[in-house]
C-alpha cells in the first residue's frame, strides 16, 4: 500500500538539479526499465512525480551524486533493485486506519453481506496490503462478528509481504485499534512489539500480485478494500486497475477505497455510495458477477 505523502525537500532538490542534465527523463525511464527487468514490476504508469521523488530519496540515502550515477549503481548492484522497489512502494499504514471506515464495515457492511450470502463464508480482498495492517484488521472484524470468511491480501512488494506474514508490529501501528480488538487479537512479542494471534493470521493469505497487470482469480470477492493505492497511478493504470476490481467483485459486493479515491466516471453508475463520510460503494451494475 502507498503513503499519503512522501519525499523531502532534499529529494526534490535532487530532481531540480537533474532537470539541468540532458536526457534526465530518459535516465528515469532506464531506471524504471532496470527495476522491471530485475523485479518484474513496471512503474512506467505510476504518477511520474511520485516515482521521481522516491528515486531521489533513495539516491540521497546511498549518497549518489546524480541520476546517471545512480543508474550505473543500479545496473552494477543486483541487490539495489529490490531496495529501490521497497522505496518506490513505501508502506504507511496502521491497524484500523481511518476508524470511521472500519466502524462502517463492522457495523453495516459485513452484517449486510452475511445476510445476503446466507451465512456462506465471506471472501475479502485487501489489494495493496503493504505489511498487512489492513488485512489483519479485516480478519479481526470477521472473527469479532462470528462470521465465516477469509482475506486474500496482495501487494507487489515481496519483502513487505514477508513482514506481513510474520505479523509483528510496533506500538505506533496499533494506535488506532480499538482496545477490545487489541486485547482479543494481539499478544506481546518482546519489548515494544505485538504479534497478531494465530486465529487471525489463519484467516489471511498473502500473495504477490500486480493490480494493474494480473487477474486475481476466478472466484469473486464479496468485499474488496483497495485504499490509497489508485491515486498513485496515472489514468491508464487506474483504468486497468478498476477493470481488475470490477471483474473480481461479486454481485452486490462492496468496494472500499481511500479517502481521496472514487470510481472512475465511466463506471461510477455501477457503484452506489454507502455509509456516510466513507468511501464504501455497493456494486449495482448489470455486469457484476454472482458469488459462488
């Protein structure tokens, strides 16, 4: 999952200096191409300014003097591409982030889905899950409500997913988690750390997945949470991502987006807003798929 803000004045200064270098844009293209070759992830249709800021931030952290020097370092060091990938997909999240949204999911959306599905296990997709805070929160809500179901949690960053599978978090990641959920589903893990209990971890499956390039599977989901991801894509990538989300969402399923995200205008009529002051939408379009 991508952050709401990133970069620094220093990172921007690097980019400003690079504008004086001929073919700077081509160098960024080459950096993106090396990352694609080494990791399989294509950042060419992410918002350019965001990618440039994060490359600049990585350059500063390793002392690269200019983008051309960084490109040579990237080509020569096989370990640098995964490190840059981690910087390009910086994860800023917390359990129960934006409490109003999770309150609405717990109090309204999940009970409505349970009734509509007649008690069948609910299928949830946390797209762009980062280190797993959102996915585990959704699993906690299922368990707390006594509902059968599971969460597929996906991200393009394998390192972030490895951390998510460990399920260990610092205190600042759980600041917004309601005390009742904290007591029920977290346990101490050494000094200043907490581990998600096994009962919750068993409900979550972590998978590497590129939202803009790969179908997620044949069985539709009842609820898809894709929060604070789409705003970092350009228009073409957003269209592909929404195409994937539409295909994956079941009839009368729910789509939960980030606070600054909306369905694209060409598909907006298919999604009816739900809880007040949240970005939760119910799928009402004729093309929705029936859950099995």
